[in-house]
């Protein structure tokens, strides 16, 4: 009985530690992603984005597919803003085998290139990651504004 209890407790402890490590690992992915947006850096982004033609990036302005489409988003940030700062918070990670999804809220502060005016947007995002070999790769992003929950909104 002691052996069975030991095995169960060991398995539970390993599972909890693995889940905690995975959550912190994915939070570091959000930080790398934010840094790639802040710097409009496609070289950094290419390190964690899958190069599969099926990747997608849905945002309020467009839906992009493939690595070329993802680079369009980074180019848009570089072309329109001199300064960018993306901060994520309230992260939630779910791992399901070789697939994981993250949801979080964000604040994006930027300065327009054409007139130097500041801009701030707030929103929420979901990201889907897939394990390719031994590495997690980003395969999908969908972001939008914060929920509209005033009377007559959000329908």
C-alpha cells in the first residue's frame, strides 16, 4: 500500500511540476512574442512561428496566412509606428498533447510615425501552439478588442 501511495504521489508531483514549468515556459513565449512586436522583428518571430503554410493571424484589419502573411503584420507595425510596447497579462495556458493554447489580455502603446501622436489599444488574444519535434511553434493568433458588455453592445 505504501508503494502504491508513493507511486501515486510521485506521479501527481511530477504532473504538477511539469504543468507549472509549462505555464512559465508559455509565459516566456508571450514575452518573446511581445518583444518581436515591440521591435517589429521578423528574425526573432521566425524563431517561434511555424513555417507551415497553414499558419494564420487574424486581427481587426486583416486575416493573414502563411509566414509571408505573418510578416505583413510585422511590416504594418514597422511602417506605422516609431515606438511599440505590447504588454500581456491574465495569461491562461491549456496544454493538450502536442497542442497548446494561450489566452491573455494586452495593452499596446505606440507612437504614430506620420505625426508622433501616441496611441493606446487594449484587447485580448488567443494563440495556438503546436509541438514540432521538440519545440513549441506558434501556428495561429486571433486578437480583438476587449468585450463590449454595455447595454445593446456585443451582439
